[in-house]
C-alpha cells in the first residue's frame, strides 16, 4: 500500500505527525536520525516500495527539512542496507533478492531462538511488566488501525524481549539482522491480518515467559518470523513467473 492509497484523513494525520517529528528542534545529527527513522518506517510499512526513488527535493518538501538533512538520512539508510544507488537513477529503496532474504531469515531463526533459550525462567517480574505495557500499546495501535504506532511498539517489544537474554552482543546482532530485512516486511507490516496475528503471538510469548515454558517460547520466537519472510518470497516468485 502506497502513501497515496491510505485513507485521506489518515494520510493527512500521518504527514502532519511526520513533519513535526522531522523538524522538531534538535541538532543536525538528531534531525538526520529522526528523518532516517521516519523513512525507514515508511519502507517497512510499504508506503515506500522497493525500487521507488528517494528524491531529495520531494522528501525535503514533504518533511519540511533542509536538503542536506535528507541527504544525510539517505546516506544512513544506504549504510544499513535499506537504500541503494542505481546509476542514472539515484537513491532507491533496495529490492532484496530472494536468496538474501532466505539466508538472513535463517540466521535470524538461529540467533533469536538462541536468545529465547538464554532468557532466565521464570521470567523476572520487571520484564513481564515491561512487555505487558508495551504489548498494550501494540494492541491499541492494531485496534486503531495505526500501523506506524504498531511498528514502533513491535520493535520495542522485541528489543525488550531479547534484551532479557542478558547478552548485549546477541541482542545487538538480533537488531542488526532484523534491520537488514526491514524492506522484506513491506508486504505484511501494515496488513490487518498480519498485525492481529503478531498481537496474538506476542501475548503467547508473554504467557510462555510467565509459565516458564521454554520450548513454547523458543518455538514462538522462531515461527514468528515466518509470515513476513514467506509473503516477500511469494511476491518475488510470482514476479519472476510473469517475466
């Protein structure tokens, strides 16, 4: 779904909020990071599609920031692999190849399963309370049809969950590999059915932590990755068949 396909009122609200966040008074580094985060969210949510051009002038006008801020934000997104530069076309949202997606997700299954195996059980009450609070925000965003808020809550949920493993290097690796395939989530991240499924699986993870059910927690963390991976690979296969 493109930004233009969103309901008109929702689109206006999204644009106004994004502008305010992008131009919020702060240093140039903070404004660059904030804008990069906003563009990254639009890539994840499918509002910026793979191979879509990122035109500095257009983004500067839309977010009401200087072009050098846009340029630095695009450089940052290129650094983490969400954007690529194509000769005679410029910066575009990177189109991940099927092999890349399959390989990265296979790594994610291993390291996220490993983190789930290392979270102390029974879970610390503070961890359960934090996850429950975050999930309440995620559930509210899903119910309100607010994919941006749902995405942010989802990211916070998983960072908090895997941060509970006690190994900051493993948690950092999980964040990095998840970010590499953000574009692969563009076909599911704003989908109501996917969001509802994600909500139910998050709640099941909290229950597994509360009940000390290690096997269920590990299985949930691994299987939770499947829908976005499979949806992206299915789209790639269908495109190849039409050639």
